[in-house]
C-alpha cells in the first residue's frame, strides 16, 4: 500500500486555501447573524475534515460538538441578552 502525505496532496492544499478564504469571508459578515454564520462555516469545515481523516475523526467530532454548543449558546444569548445593570 502506498501512503501519501496529506500536506503534499493538491486537494489538501486547495482545501486549506478554501478554509482560509472562508475564515476571511466570515470575518466580513455583518448584522445579527454574523457569529452564527461564522460558526456554521467552522462546523462545515470540521465535518469535511472528519470525513477525510478517519484517524482523527473522534477528535474532530469532539471539536465540532463544542462549536455547535458554543454557537447555540451565542444564539440564545443574542436572543435573550442579560438585563443591563
């Protein structure tokens, strides 16, 4: 069996470039949905990474779960902000 180094694969290079571009784009989002859209980008990238890397799937899935939880918490906080003191 021939094993390839992921960092040397063209598809890996393109995926990394795409992820960096998506992160830059997410920073430009404005308005109330800004954080949720950025979180959704992160979740999507983690799902793709988990599917492509079965060795690290468990760790990537744990990160994805945390991002989902954080996104939900931010959404709830935005919908129901704490009272101003």
